[in-house]
């Protein structure tokens, strides 16, 4: 059959790239094996004089071949890790016909090879022994996943061949075509901590998304919860009938991250592991050893001898090896080189002279020891020493030869030869799917080495560190290749194991190291280092360790961004007492001398950390924490299976209980504080006496899956306990503690229920489920009262809506639900949604809790944040920052005075609600005015209590504060002579106050709607205001005399005084621009400038031109004299929000609502630059939001802009020079000093920033 047209076109399109890069000799070996290329054809291609000529000839031949040849060529590139080139061919990969699938007896066709290669499924080992009976049993289990998702578990002893069996079961056209047409995806797990697991899932998501026909790849998930949700979406929506193979799972907590309702095959040593997840489960045990015939087959394949021709010692060797494939491979590799040593190796195995004590007797280690020892013994002496060095490797970690080249101080080629010798003797494994090849040890081999060299471990790790320091004396590697990533990831591990405390401190307390590791690996590994090595670092300086950890926790979300932020600039926002800040300031000053831009936050001390108490009660994630009713005690539980109770005032531990056999997912106090209920992944619910730490009741029969949440009624009048679980139907239960079984089961949910909660009067219980609903049940009858369909509020998305929790307001009239990135407020009576709180769309809401005594709502996020919102005002009132990992739970105390939060960072934090709320209540509004007077910086702005404040920007001290105004303050401006401040209000009132006395100098009445902008003239005698009422008023404010400028038809948001202060330019949402004479009030000019609202206007410094921008996506240049439009500037894809002329009148900058900034030449209207068009951030905007303000430096070389944050640009190149990330977003404007050294702005949550350039 001829080559498909699509494949042919793809080859022709990609021909030039392929000819430049491929090495035909490597690829042709694979193609000959597949039977699509003959030896004669290969010979003709090899006769070509150059590599490029050979590539040209191979592609010419390929164009004359069929689909099978194209697929074989594609697979060959995958195997030789030409991944980028293979991606060029992937889209047009032909799909072989079913009959083509059947040609191979083992069904491993090119199509199957292609599917498995794309999914990262390992190739068969060099010596492969088929186990058809076992393979068919696995395939029979896999066929059960054809109709519905579920789990197939292959369990067995270490070294029993589980991984090879899993890969072989998938190597079958029928399985793939019938059950998993979406593909087969392999993920090696091993023993992992959370950051490592996050990276594994990130890489899987990246691989899956890369295969989709999408224009751009989304940002990688930055938390395990987010990664789980992303993987769930990909597997259910994009790869709905695919198989995910999880190899070597050790821990149920790891497995739960893959509980995403898809088809999974897993290998493990622990048979009961899959009990912790939901869905259909099938299992298969792999016996610990091969039978005698299979063992003999392995030996015959290694020694290239027929089974019948093996010597009599062969059977004895198989028996001594206990059938272990790993041990027999070791012996087989030895016999391959020394075929006359059958008797010698048998004697080695029988003597058992290397016996060691093992904690587990589940595996016969003696045979392995003998085989390992014998294999090492035949190595040259110098190679034995080199093999010993591999003791320092971590389990399940693959290393490139270049790492060992550094360790052994040998040339890479020589290292590869040595490693090949180790591989040939089965002392080492090679992953040839990667390029360069990666090498690794089996867990059992590593165990052997560690036992043999236990007394030398410290010196072996010391050698690693010394060799690294010698090789990288000028600084760490930054290439980003496999070797570089190994050193960046594991250098701290080797230092800690070598007990090199000084070196570890120097490295981890270095901002350079933080920057390098965060750039190459993201913040998760860094934070994990400070947690893992915290006890070691604290010996030197626990305060510094805490400072670095805090810095990473507060800036981790920035360190995930690309382009990568400047770590020194981020660190300059740390407290002055921090070592992080000290290092950053020194580096900033040094780099500033070469022209680099850095900015110091002068008033940052006014923003304080508000957590009152931080407690580290557990080793491991904390899933739940709760107050007792009197607020005196706090209970917490989590991954470490314990329950702890401590004082809320000091953190002093009162009780510790080994509560469950698995993770404890929730704990709850009874109303009188005497009892504590706990529930767990072990499917049990327990009730404890708090004072005596005594178990009172165990409910273990009725929930068949993990129990997610438990809660007591709010009063002890009729004490009940509610629990909910992952059970399919019987997932919500009510318990009377005096009865042995549950009092009622609440029916209705068809998916796992995550949370349950009683109404304040205990009449109802609300339940939150993965089915996208919240149900309300009557407690007395256990009948369903009503259902709130939360998923309907996310109708724009196809993804599943999992409702995490619900909470009732104090009056019981509203219920708030947490789902995805939102908290939704519903009316209980009507089920109508009243309010939607959506914050950062990049993080999910983990939990929310309504304050029992106020309108406050606390929300916990996966991006480490806790936020306080006022439900009445729909405003965020506070950010409670400080956690180092995702926040799992928040809860107010019963009187509302305290708030607690618990996190995967192993801490519980306590906050004083009033302090957090009050400190946030005095945050400032973004409409502000600033006076720069020599070294003095004076800021005026309204605060959240609607008082006008005038502050000293440098010290943060309040120079003047008005009383609370009855109508909202919407604008303000200041005058130096006389020293006064004006404010405009929503009711149209304008007031002028003396500074600093606060004396009321004038109340100006006339506007009938909100005053939007105000400004004094230079002499301070005239005040100009504009309003929503479409008018502009010119006030002789001391006398009250007023001129009204009328003519606009819609609100006038802003105006501009021309240099002489005799004329005024105004613009409006009506699309017009008008010029006014201030003395007479006469309208001098009036033009319809745009079809849409005019959003900004600026007059050139020489007064010749002015520019306008509009919602019609254009900007225009106008002559001031003739009012003719000289240029219309098109190209923006959204509303053009801001504009600014350069001081030399030669350039105009414009910014739009998509975050894009364009630089234009004024002379001819030509587009000069689009500022960093490629730098889209995680907010789907080039600037984190609208570009609201622009300013040029006096020498016209720099431009500053505001949007979601502040950016400084090189005007000539259009490149970003620096970014300052504010805590909040949506900056309205920035005030700039005349020398371009000081910048003042206020963010969306009211934080004031005084930034000064570092010199």
C-alpha cells in the first residue's frame, strides 16, 4: 500500500529539518529490525559520502515506501530520542489497518510500538523470557476495564518481574484497540516525597498536553491538588479511553493522587494498597520466583546455549537463585563472559558467605548477595571501587554518564565504556529511551551496596561533594540538561549525608543557589529542602533558615512563572532584618553599578505578618484542625496517623493519640469539648475522651471506603455525629453515640461526599459531593430537603465540578460552597446564587468557613493563601500569608475572635480575627495623589473606613486623618500653597481641608453625581473637578465662586491642564474631546474623536500634539492648533487604556486591556516596538491585567507601566528590564518623581508601595 498523502506531505514539509539533524545509521538498524528496510537498501545509503547525503537518500527511499515504513521511521526517531523531530511527524502518523496489526505473532506491531513509545512504556529487557500464562491473566484483568474505569493491581515481592509483566501485558494490539485506543501512558513512581511526586505528575501532564493539537501549552500545575485536577481533566476529557500504568507504588497517600476515575494498572509490593482508592478493583499476584524451566531459559539465552545443552549445575543454580529474575540475570551475565565457571558460581551461591541481617524476611536476599558479590568480584579492581561509588545514588533515580564522569574524574567516553560493562554484567540498568542514556540500580542492588558499605557512606558522599566542588569551582551548572539537573537537585542531599554542615549552610543560605535551583526546578524542591534539612540547618541558625523558607513560601507562585522573575528584586521586599534582604541589597547595589534596575520597597515595614502563633504539631501534612467550643484547645490530625490536642494560647501539647492505622482525615470536638471524633482512610470512625485520651467508640463496619469528614451537632441538646465517605451510595451517615450502628443513612449522592456540616440550629445537615451538588437533609427524618446544583454555575466548562465543602452563615439563611477556584453563596430557601467569590484562577479553593459572629468568610487556597472576605460588602478584607504549602482547612473559633489554618507544611497557624481585619481595614483606596518635595513623599488617599488620610510615604506615619465621611470618597488631590487637600465624594460633594490640622476650609456643592477627578492649579487658588453628571466645575474654592463647563453627554472621568493653566482638555465616555478656556468657561474646541469611549488623553511636552485612546481599540494623534487628526494608530486587539508622550516628543507609548504596550514614532505614526509580546504570564495577559498608566524617564530611555504589577522597559529594544510584583493586583496609576527614581502606587487590596531605585 502506498504512503498516505498526509504522511507524504508531512515528510516533504519537514525534509529540510530532518536532513540537517538525523543520523541515518542509527535509524536504519531499527527499520531493518521492523522489516521495512532491506540490508541492500541500507548498504546503498551507507555508500553516500556524507551524513547529510545519507539522510537525503534515506528520505528519498522513504517517500517511495508505505505507511509501515513511515511508522517505523517515526518509532526509530523516538527510540533514538529525536523527540522534536518525531513531533513534526506525529500529527500525520498513519493508523495501520486491523489486518496489519495481526501480522506479528506476539502482536507487537509498529502500531503497538508507536503507541507504547509515545507513552514512555519501557522496551523489553535485553534477555526477555516470556511468561504467557501470567501475561494473559493480566490482559484478562485489563479487558475488564473496557467498559468502565477501575484499577488492576499486580503485586509481588521485589525483583519478581512485575514491571516487565505490566509492560508486556500492554504490548498487544487487541488490548490497545479494544480497551485503550486513547493510548498507554507509563509513570515510574518509587518512593517519593510530595515535591518529587508533583514533578512526576507535571511531566506526565506536559507529555499528554504536548500530544494534543493545541497552540500553546498551559502553565504547569503548582500544587498536587491542581496537578490531580489537571490530570483528571486530561484523562477524562482528552484521553477518555487510555491506560495509565503506575510502576512501583509504595504508599497509599501517593496513590490517592491518581484516584481520578480513569483506567489504571499499578505494580506494587503491597497487596492492600488499592483499598485506599475508589472504583472497581482487580488484582493479580506474581509469585516471588520463576519456575525452573523459565530460569533455565534465562541462563540459556545469556550463554547462547540450548536448554538441553546446559550443564547439570544449571538446575542447581536456578534453585539457589530461588527463581529470582534479577539474581539469575546477574549470574547469566557472569556466565556469558566466563562460560566455564558454572561450578564456581554455584559454589559461590551455596557458601552464603555474605549473609546479612535484613529487617524483612519476605525476600531471600542470600542468593542476591552471592550473585552480586560474585559479579563484582570479577570486575577489575579499579572498577570495583567505581561501582562502590554508586552506593550514594537515591532509589529510583536515573543518572547520565556525565554525572559519573565528574564523580570519577574520567572522560565521558571512558565512563560510558565502564557503564556498559556494568550493564552487560546486569550490575546496572540503562534507560535507552532517553538521550543521553540514563543509568540506574534496582532497589535490591542498591540495598546490597548500602549494606556492604554502611561504614563508608559518609566518606562516599563526601567524595561526591568534593568532586562537584572541584569540577564546578566557578559556580553551579545552569545548562538544564540531565547532568545539571542531577547536581541541582541532589547536591544538598549529598552534603547532608556527608555531614558537611558548613557547606550545606553556605549553599542553602545563598540567594544565588535559591535563584539557580528555582529557575531550573521550580520552588517545590527548594521548599522541601528547607523542610527536610531544617533540623540540620537550625543547628547553625534557625532564624536564617526560617527567613529563607518564608521568602520561598511567599514568592513560590512567582518563581513558577515564565519568563523567570528576578530573584534579587523579589528578595528586596523581605524585611530589613532578613538575611535574604541583606544579600539581595548587596547584589542589587553591585549590579546597579553596571546599569541594572532594582527597586527597594521603602515602606514595607508597615505591612506586617499577622499570624499570632505557629505550631508544628505533626511530621507530615495536616489535613484537619479545629477549635474546642471555648477556644482554649485546638486538635489536629493528618498524614502521620496521630491526633494531637494543644493549648490555643501557647501551643503547649496536652494530648497525643495514635488514632488510626492510616491517615487521619478529619477531627471534630463535641459541643462541650469533652469528646473528639476522628475519621480516616482506614474506613473507621472513632470517638475519644479528650481528657483521658481514651477510645470510647469505634464504628468500623458501615463505611466501605475512606471517611472524609466528621462533625458533631452544634449543641449537646441532642448530640449526633455526621460522617461522609467515598462510598458509592451509602456515603453519608448520622450516628447516635449510644447506639452500636448508625442511626440513619442519608441517600442521594452517587459520587464520593467530601464534607458534611450541620446548620446553626441543627435542623439540617448539608453534604458536598464530587457529583457537583450540595444536598440539604432534614436531621429528624433523614429525608432530602433540597439540592443545590453547584455544577450549573460552571456550565462554561466541560470539567467535573467537585464540591469541596459547604458552610452556613450564622443566621442559617445562606450556605457557601467551595468548588474549583470559587466560593459560591446560595440562598437556602430559594437555592438561588447570591454571590460568587472568584479570586486567583490558578489556584483551587480547598476549604471555606463562615464566622459564627460576623459577615466574614475565611477561604483556604491551594496556592498557600488564606483570605478573609466580607460577605455583605463582597470585598476581600485580609490576606493571611505565611503557609509554605497548600492550606487544607480554616476554622473560626466559636466566638469569632480567632481563626486557625492548617497546611501540608506541617503547621497550624492562629490569627486574631480582629487584628487581621482591623489592619486590613485601614488599607488605602487606589485613587490617590502624591507630592514629591525634595526627600519628602506625601501621599493622600481614602482608606477602607472612608476616611481621608495624608501620610508620610517614607515612614508610613499618618500626618492627617479625617473623620469618616457619610458618602464614599472617590478622588483626592493636594496643594502645597496653601497646604490643603481636596476630596470628591459619591454624592457630588467636594471638600477642601487644611493639612495637617484637618480644618474644613470649604464645602463645595453643585455636582449631582459622583466626583471622579479633582486637581488644583499650580497657584493652589483654583480647584477643578469632573463628575459622572457630565460636567466640569472650576472653583475659586476660597470664595465658593464656580464656573460650570457643560457639553459632554456622558461621565467625564479625567481632564488635563495645559502648561499655562489657562486651558483645559477634557475627554469622556461620549467619544468626544473638548478644549475649554478656564477664565471664561468658553468651549474652544469640540471633536468627536472616537466611535467608542475615550479612555485616556495626553498632551505632548512641547504642547504641539495630543493623543487620545479609546475602547474602539485605536489611538489617535491630533494637532493642538488645528485639531486635525494626523495619525490613527491601529493594531491593538483590545481597548486602548493609556497613553504617554516621551519627553523629547518623538515617541508615544500606548497600553491596552490585553496587557500589550506599543511604542510609536510620533513623526509618521509608525509602529516602533511591541513590548515583550511573547511574555504572557499565568493570568493570560501580557501585564497581569489592563495597562493603566505609562511614564517615560527624563532621558526617554526607560518606560514604566502599571497593570497587574509594575514593569520597567528598555524603550529602544522594547524589552522588560525589571518587574515588581505587588501583593494585590489591578494597579490604577503610578506616581513618578521628576528624576525617575521614586515610584508610588496602591494595589487592589490597599497596600501602599513607595519604591526607590537602588543605586
